């Protein structure tokens, strides 16, 4: 029963991903109800109803505090309906993470979540590779940026970034079956093409940062990250000769050619892993490069409030540092300064933006989990979020001490999400946020304190 419950938990991100990311109410509420039922079952079948690790308890406590504060903020939020939608999301997150933390650790967490990211990528790419067979719903705001199935291009890119880091983590874990490690390498080209076609600079930066962090954590197996990066980049380079793939309409002949590229690169990557070749990379070099990537990603995402290539739906936006995020963040900070204790209420950023904006643009979110929490829930919300983050960090530390390379992929993937969540509204996309939270819960279950006697 425990394994069945855990398996059901791991399916939740897929249900959300193919339900338009879980952003809209119908899918979100249905999956939240299912998560609550799974929590109830887990509490019955588990040996003890609370997480055993300190990191797990802190993670769950931070989530629970955010949920409670969000619910209370309905009393002062300018738009109670928006606050209630945030509450629904947090109930979903808290229930799923609570269930994951009290169930025994299952080693299939990373492979199953990787499979979800690959399935989402294949779905989104389908209309470009086989346009004669698949015709997905058009999203005018996306232009030629790949946005399906999450319906938001930056979120879809972030999901692909997490998948690439998980793939590298599985390859780096020698304890995994050889067939699984080869399969993880084989799917990297699909995820790489998916990531590139979203034209998401933040997601690209998060992917690079996650891979570099993986190298820093297990430098002796850094070849896994290098292999994944190369396999992911080659299909993107192939679009120079197959430009029809970069358009939403696609092209039959070029789509078939790209499928051949994906199969060839994937097969070569899988064969490389099967031969067991390694490349040792310097830890100091990886950490130094990671720092540069972190700074460059933030600058690229927030560099300017001027319109330009950043708002374009063509590949030129990838080399632009222009964005409106700086304006969003400025309003969030000003709102926090005016309402420092408990914020303006969950979901209230949208009204503050209308009152303070200098750009004629309708924006619902501050495009940063951390700044939006400050604006909407104040210091109290930041303390709850800090507890959540501290729990993840503590769980990651303990898991790395206990498992080494086996935990590095999950740690790096969660870190990639944490970076991207500071640049976009990932927290409002349950398919994306829950994927990261389940990986964080997996770290909390695996830490040494999680297996201590009751």
C-alpha cells in the first residue's frame, strides 16, 4: 500500500502538466483533492505520521505556515478570489509533500519525474515534428515559442531544464542500472530541443547552473553534465539548417529530418554512457563558472525595462538583456516597503501593479517567488518561505552526506528550480513547482536523520 501511494504521488506532476500546468482551477482543485486523499492514506500506512528528518520537518513546517498565512490573508487581500486560488495551490503542495515525507524512500522518484518532463517535451514538440499528424491549440501570446502542454513558454522551459539536470544526475549515479543511465542520456536531445524552442533565457540559465552545480557536487563524474549539455545543444544547432522546426506550424520534411537528428544524437549519447567513459572536471572551475552563470542569468532576465528583442518571439531574444521584470520587481519592493509586516494579501500584487505601474501592461505576478512573497505576505511570509528553503538546504546537506552522487541530481534540479523561481511565476504553475517539491521531499526522506530509530 505504501508503494502504491508513493506511485500515485509521483503521477501528480504528470496530471498537472497535461492539465495546462495546473494553473487553472478545475485541474488544480481535482489534483489538490487527490493529494489530500493520498496524505490521509499515507498517514494511516506510514510507521509514523510526521517526517523523521529535521530538514523534512522544517520543509513541511514552512509550507504549512505559508498555507495558513495565505488563508488568513484572504481577510485583507484586495481580491479574495485570487488569494483563494493561491490557497488551493498551497494546499496541494503541502498535502503532496507531507505524504511524500512520511512514506519510505523510493528510488524511482528521479526516473519517474524525468519521464514526466520528457513526455511533456514530446507533446510540445509533436506539432513541429509531425505537423501532418498533430495540431495543438494555438496560443497567440506565445508566438513561435514552444509553450505546450504547460501553456507558458518560460514554465515549459524550466520543466525541461529540471529534466536535463535530472538526466545528468542519473547518468552520474553509478548505482543505477546501466539501461536507465543510458536511457537518461538518450532523452537529453529531446529536452534540449524543447528548452531551446521555448526561447526562455531564464530557463536556459537555470539549466546551465544546475548542470554546473552537479559538477561541483560530484566533480569526478562531471562528464555526465558535459554529455547532457552537448546532447541537448546539438538539436538546437541543427535548427539552423531546419528552420521550419522553430515555427509553431512546423514543416513535414524538416520535422522528419529533426526526428532523425534526435534519434542519432540520443543513440550516440546512450552508447557513450554504456561504454562507461568519464571526464573529470575541476570543482573550482565549475564553481567559478556557476557564479558567472548565476549573475548573467539575473542580468539577462532583469537588465532593463525597455521593450525590445526580449519581448520578441524569435531567437534574437536569447541574446538580449532587455526585460520588463525590473519594473515588476520595483513595484513589489515598493509594496513591501509600504506593507512590511503582513503584505497586501495573497494575490494582491496585480492591484498594486495597476496603481503603481509605469508600463502599460497587465501583470498578475511579480515574476519572483521571493519578491512576490515579500509584497503579498510581508515579513511573516518571508519567514515562512525562509523556513521552507532552510528545510530544503538541510535535507540536501544530509542527503549528500548519506548518498553522495546518488542525491546530487535531485539537489541540483531543486537548485535550478529555486533560481528560476526567483525570475518567474513558477510557484503558480503546480506542474513545475510540485516537481521540485517532490524532489525536495525525496531529499528529506533520504537523509541520515530520516532513518534514525523512532
